């Protein structure tokens, strides 16, 4: 029983299995697709959305500032309306008193 060394030498020069080569190429294609076809566009979209979100926050800050100013103006107007109403009531009371005095003075002259 003697071993032949011929088949061992042939085994070292055997071609690569095509299934392994095809699987490697497919894996490379999937990785490239995920990187260029999915990851980079998603990253760019995320950057655009972040920029848009910053704009939305800036707009919200402007609107809050504007709302605070309008509330301040509204409070001032309310104070003015209250003051004018009090002044009107005081004037109405004064007119009533003057009319009574006029009526009393007219009654004394007659």
C-alpha cells in the first residue's frame, strides 16, 4: 500500500469553487448597495431634515416672540380700556351731579 503523491498536488491547484466566488461578489454588491444606495442618501436626507428642523425651531421662536409682544400689547390695551371705562363712569357721575345742581339752582330761581 503505497500512497501516491499525485492527487495531493492536483488538489492544491484545484480551481476556486464558483459558488464561493459568486457569493462573495453578491455580498460585495449588497454591501455597496447598502452604502451607496441606502446609507448615503439616508444620511443626506437626515441632514436636510435637521436643517429644516432648525428652520422650524427658528420660526417657532419668532412666533413665540411675536405672541409675547401681542400679549403685552393686549394687556396694555386692556388697561387702557379699563382706565377709559373708569374715566367715562366718573364723567357720567359728574354730569349727573352737575345736572342735579343745575336743577336745584333752576328750582331756586323760579
